[in-house]
């Protein structure tokens, strides 16, 4: 589900940009924010590639920065997205623009990230049993206009044994 503005910002697709395969997944995030807006986020993938979305603006400088990295055998299994109207510099929408203002992630190991950004706004929860967060698509320019989180069904590990011919 696309959460946010469909026609704002520039489109991005981390799977294409980072040449992700079905074996790759999101393993970490670094986020900057001010008191009421999410300014930027860097998604870190298992193939070593990174993608930054959003840069903020001169009015809402990044006051806070934090990262959240997965441990071994851990995956992102849920995300809470907050979006709201903000008076950002936007000549196309001088009366305010709806942007992503906050995020919180959860994992299969019962860990939860801190709230990145603000919880003032409309809250959307995404979590699918037996699915893990693989990568992100969306729209952004100075701020993050929309996110679409792409989930893959978590497959159980298949144990194999080597058969030797004697």
C-alpha cells in the first residue's frame, strides 16, 4: 500500500537503484529529523548498498539523528507510518503539503525502533504475519512524500544433507 502523496516528489525504487535480488533485504536504517518532520532516511540493504531519501530544508534543520540495525537472523516485520500536513517550502502547494513525518519499525525478535520524527498525524500500521520487509519504493524530494514498503513471504529454511557415493 502506498502511504502518502501519489503525485508529489520524485519517484524512487530501491530494488532497481540498488540491484536487489530475492535474497537481499533491508537490514538497517539511519534517520534524521527535526521537531515535527522526518528530514531524511537512509535504507541499508544486505548487499551493502544504501539509498537516501529526503534532505530536509533550510527551515527545518535536522536536530536528531539515529540508526537502527538488525541483528543476525532478525528481519523487519512491521512499520508504523505517520503522515501530516506541514508548511514546507513548496511553490505548488503554498497552503501545506502532506508528508511522512514519523516512522517506527518492529522486528521478528520483538525489538522496536524508537520513534523517528513525529507521531502527530495520521497513523498507518503495516505488518503481515510470516512476511518480512524486503525494500522500499516511494516518492521524495526535500522531504519524504510517500512510502510503499515491499514485503516478501518468509520461507522456512530447508535443511539439506550431502549424499556421498562410496
